[in-house]
C-alpha cells in the first residue's frame, strides 16, 4: 500500500490498537466488522480493492455467466435483491482473496517451524538421513504416504529434491494433522509444542482446533466456495492466535500488511449474516 492510500485509510478508519484478551492470538482489531464509514466503493477509490460493478454493467449478463445456482445462496442472503446479491458475491471474492494472502503467510511460517522441530527430533534420536527421507520413524501410515507422494511429485517434475521443496510440496492439511490427538505423545510433547514461542505451554487442542477451522477456510477459498456465512471475525482471530504463537514478528507483520479488517468492515449491509453463526453453506 502506498503512503497516500495509507493516509486515506487512517483518516477513514484509524489504525486500530491491539487488545489482548486471553493469551496468544487474542490480539484483535477492534471493530473488524461493521465499522461505519467504509464501503466497497470507498475501498475501491483508495485502490485497496478492484473497482466495483457500476451502473453500466450488464447485471443480467453477469448473472447468466455465473449461473442462478451459484448465486442462489447470495440471493437468499440478500433477501432476493439481485443487485445486492452480486455485491455480496463480489465482497465474498474480495474477502476470500484477503484471507488467502494472510493464510499463505501463516502456512509458510507454520510449516517451516514444524519442519525445524521434526528435524531436531529426528536428529536427536539419531535416525539416518532427513526426517522426510525416513518418515516412518516419526509419522503414521497416512503421513508417510503424503510425504512419499510429495517427493514423487518433485521427481516427476524433474526438480532437484531439497528440504525446502519437500516442505513446500506438503499440504496445509498435512501440517495441521500433525497436531491431532494421535500425535500428542509421538510429536507434540517431544517436539512440535516447541514450534510456538510462548512463555507458557499452549494446549495442543487449542492449536489443533484453530488450525482445523483455518484448514476448512483455506479449502473453501481454494475451491471458490462461499465464505460469507462464516464467522470471519473468529477466523481472523484464529490467524492472529497462531501467528502470535509462532512469534510476535510474524504476527505484527501480518497485522501491518493485511487487507482483512478493512474488507470485513466494508461488508455490504443487509446481507443476512448473523455474527457467530455458520449460516448457509451454499453450492460450490
């Protein structure tokens, strides 16, 4: 964001203070949703988001291209107002993109931290090679299969295998499954809990639950599914919780660079969502 755009943002919506509630991740932007004074149009004027549909747009043609089935959940959320439905659809695209940016940063930080701890555990136990070369020492059957598939994909594409490439090839789902209860004794206690730089031990269940929600959010975004029905303020809190636990530097950088709070604040009015509810999931 350039300096001029930032000044405009601060004038309309002052940069919020972070408030701590109950430990890592309780850092939140006050008024993340429903902040008066912001709209998609204002964000577009500040070049924080692409220009919105205007009066010259052929809404009927847009609807035909997207299909009534796909727009059905948005129509219902907008109480049948077809123009408002498209505005909500557009907002859903924008907020999905903003969340995906922050999730991408979080995913890279998480997998690198977990990789470091897995390497340390593997070496401490004097296993041969790298942990991903002999995953059977640390992982269950499913985890081993995912690692082998990741290495095979690198081989098929002709890429030289490196630790960084193997780590990047493994999905967000792989990393979050390592916090499941089945790995509590095998990985969490001896290794993965140390990936989180906190002054007190974090409950494995807390990390696992938040990563599960974020995994679901990431998958919905990746498959172009609606997320407007979700408690997106909670999703943002989950991101901040995990980021802060990984280290204050990554959390602070996320807060400085994210578009999420601004776009949450510009949610179209009358879109039918009740905060804290899951609402209608709709079609893909």
